């Protein structure tokens, strides 16, 4: 969702701020006098190392914070309401048009589209509604989806990708071909050699590459040829 479907720097910064505040609150009992700036740097380190802030907090600081606690704090009504300020934003609308083109191609080719996100389903659904996209609600797989085991609800935990494969197989037949798009190499890495998965790394500053275990594309339109 974030960074692929949704591309609006102000919204990304707002969510990052909420996460930094969450990190600071959780670490205050451990790190005396921790500032927001300290929390921001720690969050960056945790995210880049573990693929998700929560995984890093629990692993590095021996905490037991649930996904639900993280989601409730970061993606509350303040965050979900904030995105409505950008309904007519030019940068967001440009990405909206590209995603609609992608969805149209998938629709014509009868390719089902899923959202596979670490964000809770309420956030993905809010983004979908705000952008005016047509994606089935039952195809939104967020970190709070009942399908996912409580101990492996977040990318890049390997078991999560197996859960997605099982769901896709159940709904669409065995041995599915899953074209998975993400803007994080950490989230791409677990499925690079998984049967049936064809990962695409969306990276604006990279050239278009066709590698053995993954594709690299610099924009959404550059993916159209892979469908």
C-alpha cells in the first residue's frame, strides 16, 4: 500500500511522525530522557534492519508489543482523517491515474488484485476509498487480517508469505503465479526464491532490470509489460 499504491510525501511523513512518537513512548521507561530526535533515529535503524519498526522494538529491546497495539496507536482516526486533505493533490492524483491503469489492465486480463500490506486493513481501505480505486475489500490483506498467525503478521516474516500463498491457492487454484510489488528490498527478499512468486522492486532511482529472482521497475507504468 504505502509507497506503491499511495505516493504522497506529506502523508508518509505524517505516518512516520506517529511511528516515531510511538517508539519514543515505548522506550521512555528504558532510555531515560529519550527525545523525539533520538526516537526518530532509532526508528530508522529498526525499520531498515528488521523490515518493520515493531519487529525491531520487540527483538532489540525485548518488548512484547502486539501488532494491534502498534496499529491502534499509529493508525487512529487522526491518521485516517489526515489523508482526506490530499484528495485533490497533484502528486497523489498522478499515482492514482497510474494505479487505475494497472487495475484496468488486470481487470481486462482477469487478474485478481490484492493489497498485501503491513498497515491495518482500515488504513488500506481508507486509502482505496480516498483515491477512488476499485479493489475488493476481501482482497485487502493487512497486518490485522484474521488469516495471519499472531506471531507472523508482518512482512518480512517468512511464514506470512506462505499464508498468502495458501489463501491465493484456495481462492484461485493450486500453483498460482503471484506478481508481488513492494518498494522495500527487505520485503522482497523472503519470496525471491519462493515457488510461484515473481517479486517486483519498485524503485524510482533504479534502472529497469530483469533479474533471475526478481524484477526492478522505476515506475508503475513500467510494470504493465509484465502482466
